[in-house]
């Protein structure tokens, strides 16, 4: 199980990304628009820099929904390999069959 503080920090980042998504998108559109003047683009970049760092999508860490483990994360399932194995062995994941050869 991951530290509760790390899990909560990641949840806080997800909330900030949702909160600032629209503003960030508008500012990036202005900053990357070649038809705008250089001053407008620069001003948009400055406003973008004033936003919280944790409002950036790239700062979110994929974590297992069950254990909070940050590594060996399967995006499609939203869990780590260890949690997947445990639930698979208990028969709680439909379609997952324990391999044997």
C-alpha cells in the first residue's frame, strides 16, 4: 500500500487539472497562434506561467486504484500487476484465466 499522502497529493493534482483545464487550453491556443501579435502571445505565456504547476496534466502519476502503487500500472484496467493477480486468482475479474502449461 502506498503512503496516504502520496495518494492524496495525486488526487489534489487531478482536481487542479480539472479546475484549470479550460483556462490552460485558452491560454495555450493564444500562445501558439501564429496570427496573433508577439506581445499577445508573450502575455499569454506569462499568464500560463502564473498557473499552479500541479495544474499541468503531465504532473499526474498513474496509480493503482486499489493499492496506490505507482509502478507496473495497466492503463486499460487502472490497477497494478499485483492487484490484478490477486483479483484474478480470486476470480473477480471476468475473462481473466490463470495460465498453466
